[in-house]
C-alpha cells in the first residue's frame, strides 16, 4: 500500500495553516455580513496573507499556575476602577494646577509575557493610569499617571495589588 502523500514544502510555505485560513475567511464573511463575490475574494486574500505573517511571530505559550486568586483579583480590580473613576472625576472638576501628571518606570518581578500583558491591561483599565511601553528586556513598564503624587507608593501599590497575585497565576 502506498504511503499518504504529504503536502509539498512549497504548499506549506505559501499556505502554512489551512484551518487558520478557513477561520479568517469565515470570520471576515461574518463581520461584513453581506454575501458577495468581492467580500469572499477579499476574505480569501486575508486568509492567505495573515497566516504567512502569523507563522513568523515568536509564540510564547501561557504557563498557568494557581487560579485561586482570580476571583479576588477581579474584585480588587473592579474596586480600584470605581475608586479611580471617582478620583479622576474629582481632579477633572477641580483646579488644573492641582494636577501632577507624570511617567514612572515600574520594575517588573515577573517575566511571563502573559502575566505582563494582564498587568498592563489592569493598569490601563484603571482610570488615571495608562501603560505606555514595555522595555525591550521585559524588565520595566512605562506608565503614565494622571495625578502622580508619590511614585514609590504607586509602584508599591501596583506590585502588591496586581503583580504579586499575577505572578502566582502566571508563574
């Protein structure tokens, strides 16, 4: 009996992931919500091009540790969002001269990119703070703060409230 024929190297090079290609075409057609030849052709073009770039990305798979802190973290984040909204509203309504915006570099104790992404998201979700950059070596996050009073206290708070639990979730 003959062995199954493997796809040639050329096909793999130009069509690295048939499931991804099909998924992209389907999602494109669902997003445009209009069945036409032009949309199908454009979706097919996207389905052929996007996987070519996706295969070049350096994939880092998530390592998940203990999830026991997730409910508490969600509660802390929601509480911080409420308090930050109130504080930002107070500052916006008050005199502008009392605002002290600034940037801080937050030193990171974790190196799991998924944990860093979650931390950056938490910081950005909290009104008054926005994550602006991650250093090349993944050791620091640059954060813009709407009203920066005490950089050390803010760094300590972020590390204690967000980074420490995230280190347990993303070891």
